[in-house]
């Protein structure tokens, strides 16, 4: 056999031999554990808070001192004539503004391992863009920003659900 003809036949036998064994390919059998999920995928939703619970029109106000909470709830009720609207996000979250953002972004509810609940962008719990849910009873939602600088500027945000307008679906 001429030397030039030997090389293609040698390559063909190597390729054919490689096809008969699968040791170079990753194993997909059921005994191989799946890769660990990403941190964002493993964050459970906040217990007891569904997207439907947050979608709607809300009066909005803020306070810094706990003594001002009751007065702030009353002030938030008075804001329903220019209500803050929370809508459903395109991938299952809710559309709300981040601190200092001009446009709303999709946020998710998150349940922390310590039992605390949060609303924030996709990512780990307690991220600087998150807000801790202080209270939520279906009508009044109180949030505290995790980032201390932002919390110092905005205080605790109080959202009071506005009654739907006649004929409106919320």
C-alpha cells in the first residue's frame, strides 16, 4: 500500500474506533447527578405572596420613623387619585421601579432562609436592589430597602391598595 493511502485508512480506523467507545463523551445516565442550579434559580418565591396579590393600583408614601407609620398609611390612601400601578411582568414577576430608576423593571418575590421575604430583581436574596417586605396583609404593603444609603433617602415605603375604579378589573 502506498504511504499516502495509509494515512486516510489509519484516520478512518481511528474515527471508527472512536465511535465504538463512549469514554470521551459525557455520561447522561440517571446515576450522574445534575449540575447545581444557579443562585437565582434556587431562590424560592416569598411564601404567601402571589403575583396576583401585588398587581393593581396602590397609593404610595414613605416614612423614616416608626412613630410616623400610621400617619403615612393615611397619606398613602390619599394618593390613590395618582396611584402607583404594579403590573404583571413578562416572565412571571411584577413590574416596579428600582430606586432612582426612571423605568419599571421586572422584580420577583423571594423567600429567605431566615423566613424573611423580599422583592427584588433576579438574583441572590438580600442583593442591594432588594427590598425587605416588612408587612403585607393584602391591603397594605410596607417595604424597606436593603441598601442602607437608599433606605436612608427613601425610608420605608408604604403601599395601600386603591379600590378599583367602577368597571375596572384588577
